[in-house]
């Protein structure tokens, strides 16, 4: 199996998450490309073949949260392996009356504001987030990592 170099992994994250051109390989496509992504919360791992709707929480009032496709929203670090981090907390809507208690265990970053959108990256929520009706909305903390391996 061939592996990416650390720099190429960093450049790839910047291309995908920040719309930064990858010299001599890909343009940033900032004119017609995606300008924001959507964070979803899940009660189980949506899996490598899943969509943003796979095991997605369904509490009353829930909505995916948008994240700009910029370095101001997602910071990329040339580490080994390359890492991207949310710059600010992603605050989800409050949990409405009539919602069942759930435990949020995974997040995903995808292309759709709703429905079965494609997942670009996913990861575990640690510690997990137990939720119940009447609580403030869950928060996916700044610093949540996306790793390019």
C-alpha cells in the first residue's frame, strides 16, 4: 500500500476543507465549488459506506450546522499525520420537548444541509454527549480533529 507524504496530506486537506489550490494538480474551484460544509451528529458510527443520515440524531429541533470552507473555520496543520481542526464550537439547536434521550457518539462533515448527503470525514465524539428533552443544544467543541491518513 502506498502512503501520502505529510506535505501532500496537508495540501489535500487544505484543498478539500479550505479551497486552497493544490499547485499543478487542482484548482481551488472557488467560483463554482462548495463554499460550506455541514456537520451532522450521530448516535452510532455512520460507517465508511454511510451517509449523513445514517444513525443521525433526530431530536426535536435538530438541524445540521454549516461550516465555511475557509481556513478561518477549519484550520489545517502540517503535522504527522496532517490534521484539520474546527476553529470555533459548532453549537446545535436546543433539544425540544418530546425528544427521546439519546447519546451522540459520532460526528460527520458532509455536503448536504439535510437528507442523505455524502460524508467527507467522520469521527468519534469524545466524551460522548448524552442528550435529553429541554437541554441546551449539543456542542461539538472547537479543536475537533479531522485527520488525513
